[in-house]
């Protein structure tokens, strides 16, 4: 597979307008991708408030760099590269914890816990909604235990629906390396989630 | 199905489920799956895993997320304005300093350069001039490339990353590590020392 032409990416066109000082174009990019970046960061670092901070930091970085922006790849490739680096920095901080997603957490810490239960509990073997929440907690627990580069590749590929090529560009590696990262991450998940399969 | 065939196929199954295999590799997997129940079961599990991850519930950013970001963004200079602003900052202090340097250079030149060209020494080859005394040569050299005014050097020495023109923002630390004279040369090279004229004209 070959990379697509960045010039044909509408987000690149918006970013070029941002480079020229168009604040509305930047707002459009933020509205379009802000939520995805919060979610990616949330699945990566496990903390909702840190995920929101990371997402804001990422968009500020983009805004600050706009004056020097040159379209060499799809905008989302650049966006996810910056986000992944921010998430990697976060999980490498000594004070980083895995604060999320334990079923043992107090209800007020769960925030909108009901909102993040599986939409279709019937899709999960076992006892409906509870089984769905248990599965979700287990998935997050396994994600937290994956090496960060495997986690990044798996999330981009499976949660954000990016191709291996796009993931490779975002992680600045090769498609075959991404294939290997996803394979190993999936093998771990299959093993750890065997009781649900 | 033989174990060796399964061993060859299994590493490809994740990419197969992700639809990331090239046509030939995909065909081999499909052929194997047609006759291997064990690998078909694995494919089903991989598909289930894939669906679970794709269906992980999405969180909605908090109610203040966009407003908080807008507040942080408001404190940022506009991308275009930031470039112009930094350039303007450099130009603001450079203009008087450059004027001082020019005055100093002119003064040095008027005191050190002989009013008329040195006379040709009899017997010397055409086009060559007699060697000037060492002290005079040094003064002429100094006048030909005058040292920057101390005030200008001091200003360049006090430059901070945010004062730099956009061309230097990628690696400001490298620029600021240079000796001050080299920094001055770089600014001259980039036209940052002369932009003030353009600015005034505009």
C-alpha cells in the first residue's frame, strides 16, 4: 500500500488555513477530532481527566506549530503521532498510575460509568450488563498491561480503525512492524480474555 | 490439517482478520481455513476480539472540555501573528542598535582609511600596491569589516527563544548556543536585522 496524497486530505487543507491564521479552521479541526483524541488518550492512559488534558495539550502543540506546518502526510497521521508521543510520555512518568476501570472503584470515581458499559451486553457471553462491565474492565486491564507500543498500535488499528500503513506512519515505523505489534497484542488479549471467548 | 500448516498460517490470522494481507497471502490463508477447523475457530475468536475493541464505549469529554481549551487557546498568539510578532520584537530592538553600529562603522572608517590610495612602489608589478605598515593594515582590515557595536552584541546576547525569527524556532537551543557573533551573523543572513526597513516602509 502507498500513502495517499496529503493535499487531497480535507484536514490538511484546514491546517493550511490555520497556518495562515484562520482560527475558524482550527476550531473545525478541534471539533472534528477532539473527542477521538480524548478517547484514544483515555484508552491509553486510563484516566479521563488526564486524557482531556493530553488532548488539549496536543491541540495546543498543533496550534503552536501551525506556522511551520508542511503537509507531508494525512493530518490524522500527524495528530496521532503527537498524541501517541504525549501518551507515551504520560505512561513513562514515574508517578503514572493505572487509575481507571476497576470495578472496585467507588461510584463517584466511575463518573459516567454506565455510559461506558458496552452498548450491547447481549454481545458478551454471560449475564448481560454485568458481564459486559466485567468484560470491559478486563479489556482495559489487559490494555494497561500491554507494552506501550503494542497498546498504541492496537488502539489505533482496532479502536480508531486506522490501517496498518496509517499506524506505521503515526508510529514512524514499518507496516511489518505494526503487523507484528498488533499480532502480539492480540495474542495477549486472546489469552487474557479466554474466559470470555 | 497438519500442525506445520497451522503453524505457518496462525501468525497471518490477525492480519487476515484485519484485512491487511496481500492477495497471495490472503489466498493461502483462505485455502488453509477451508480445511482446518482449529484455525477457523481461532479466526472466530480474533473477530470477536476485534469487535469488542471496536465497540469499546466512547467517553464524552467533560462539559467544560471545550471551554477550558478555548480559554487556553485564547492565551496563544495566532500562528501568523506569532511569526510576525516575533520578527517584530527582533526588529524593534535591532533598529536602534543597527543604527548605532552603522555610525560606529562610519566613524572607524573615517579615522582609519587613508584618504587616497597608496602609491605604487617603483619597480612593483602593475596592479600591485606597496605593503602598508602592519598597524595601518590592521586598521584598514578593521575598517573593512568593522566589529559590531557593543550595544548590538549585547542585545543579541540577551535574545530569548521567543524573540527569534520563525526560521530559528525549530531548534532555538542550537542557535542560542552559538557565540554571539555567530548569532548576529545568522540574524543578518536571515534578514532579521534589516527587516525593520521593510516594516517602516509598509
